[in-house]
C-alpha cells in the first residue's frame, strides 16, 4: 500500500499490520496493560473534528509554535522509540534525519 492510499490513522495501522513482523507490530501498536491511556487519547482526538475548507489560500499558513521559550517548525516531535530500527531499516536514523530536515529538534 502506498502512502497515497492512506487516508486515516486506521489505514496506517492496517498497512503496518500487513508489513511488520507480528512481534514488532504488537510492540508499536500496543498499549500498556489495560489500554486506559490509549482509550483516553483516542477519546480526546475523537472529540475534535476538522472542517474541510476548499479554495482557500493557505500559502502563508505555518505550523510554527513557541514552546517554553523556543520556536519550533511544528508543535510536535517524534517520540523516542527504541524499536524504530526494527520497524524499518535504519528507522531510528530515518526518523532523526526527517525530523531535522523539517526543523524539528529535541529540546
């Protein structure tokens, strides 16, 4: 499945389930013990919705954010995950390079 066919987070999960070895997929997709934090996070995201806007000029929009006195290219980062290299060949290096290329950095 190419990225052009992925339209939602659930699509990523289905693609990963087919591509990754079972133990790696279980580690990456799993939640701790009772899955309480996973359910809470999912409920928080389900409470928000996006309103599609078409034919609107977005050329001057930015995701830049100032957090704790530092400015970042976007208000999120990549969580450290020791198994990233098992999820994809040199996955940890690919994640670090991608983050650096997009102006994301560790605090």
